[in-house]
C-alpha cells in the first residue's frame, strides 16, 4: 500500500491500550542528580534557567566529595 509504513491499525490500537495501563505502574526512581536538583531548586527559588544549573552542578560536585 502506498504511504503505509510501520504498524497495522490493530497494533496501534493495542499500543494505545498499553499506554493507558502504564499510568498505573510505579515509576522508576530518579537519578541522584535529579533528586538533588529538585531539592536545590526548592531551597533556591530565586535562581532561574542556566544560573540554577551552574550553581547546582557546583554544589552537587562538592556534596559528592
């Protein structure tokens, strides 16, 4: 069929059902960096964008030593 690539319609429907079920599954725990960054942002709400990333990276490196 011209323009028909990939999965059939039935497979797409099955995948959509699987996506609905995945909401109920527990999510993986975030990495230590992501956990640290979330806490750092809560403690420093005035920092925005690249500034928060730079300062968080320095603080994270210090905390790992």
